[in-house]
């Protein structure tokens, strides 16, 4: 789950702050960021084939939409402790959604390294 939590912690404060006001657009941006960071370590398969970027990003975005509004508020504007707790909740939801919808395959040497 750290592979999801760490990129969530990297989300810019401005984007986090817009999450409540422009939820649809911000959720898409956050989902894309998470996908690009997680893809360094995992590929996602469904029905014996690799899932597309759109499928995985949509799954991440849907998981974020399922997070309660108060958690998103803590993630967007909270004190450090509240933000950390909200980050944990969001990471768990995204992790659960991805593992329920896809078969994650660990890639030990991303991008064909060494």
C-alpha cells in the first residue's frame, strides 16, 4: 500500500485544495498521478490482458469518489495529523479498488532496467 500512499503524499497543496471545489477535474489529475507513479512498480491485468491507462485511472478515480467527503476535506485542508489519516484512508480505498478490479503484477526492474 506504500506504493499508493507515497504518491498521495506528493500531491501538490494547490491541487489538494481544489479537490473539494473542482472534485471531478482534481480527482482525474490525482488518479493519473497515482497511476503513473504506481506503474513504475506494477502492471495491471484484466481478462488475461494488460489493462489500459484509462481503465486503471478510472478505477482509481472511482475509488477516490467513494471516499467520504469529510476525509477528502481532511486530505485537502487538514492539519498534518488529519491529512496523514486521510491519506491512509484514501490509499486503502485505492488499493482495495485496484486489487478487486485488476490483477496487479509486480515489475521488479521497471522500464527494462539492468
